[in-house]
């Protein structure tokens, strides 16, 4: 798959980037973020051995969560919105696949209940899409603090090609 990305609008130091990914690339993004968190947690405990599986599962549960969003399925697209304030300043990457959406960024600093070793912690929000979309046609921007993502359906591309 040819890389496709661009930077969209910004809000309060947050910048959107859209990237088409494969399921394997998504798995690598998640694995790398979890591994970084495991390493930080182990170092804060003095690298005590014997807790590798527990550490991995804990880090995974802290970083990877479902995407809280609202979405509307239209004839030609899915319109989705989520709160951009859940992410810290910096790049927010929207990774798109035909049936999956993953949003990656840094945890917002100063969040209530944040763990002390969470400086620089990645957060990943993921959603299985209800219909197949066309990743190359996805667009996103901020409307206030909301991230609004337009996900054209795969059938919309075929319909517009047939009309021409």
C-alpha cells in the first residue's frame, strides 16, 4: 500500500495526520507503544523479573482502548466525531484501513488520575467500522475541540466512477 498522509488543521497545539495503514502496520504501532510502556513500568520498579506477561497486559489495558465517538452512517460516508482534548499536544495520527480506524497520540498531561510515570505515554483509541470505507479519501479536521472525520464508503467511490 502506498503511504498516504497529510497534516490537517490544528487546535490548541494538536495537529492531525491521516495515514493509510495495513492491519500489520496497525499491530506494529500498538505493539511498539505497549513495549515502550512496559519498559518504562519495569524501569520504575527496578527491572524486577518474572512479571513480563502481567506487565504487558497492564500496559496494553492502559494504552489501547475503544474509541469513544459519535458517528452517523450516510449514503456515501460515515461521519465520526471524537473529543480531541483527550489527547495531549502534538501530533494525533489517524490510521485508516477499509474496516478499521485507529487514533494515536500522547496522553494529555495533568489528567485526573494520571499515573506518575505517564509522561510521554502513548494512547491509542481503536474502532471497528460498521461498513467498508475508502482510506485514500478520508479527511479530518477540528471543529472546536472535536475531531471530525469524514470516512467515504468504498461503494461511494464505485458509484462516482460509474456516474462519470
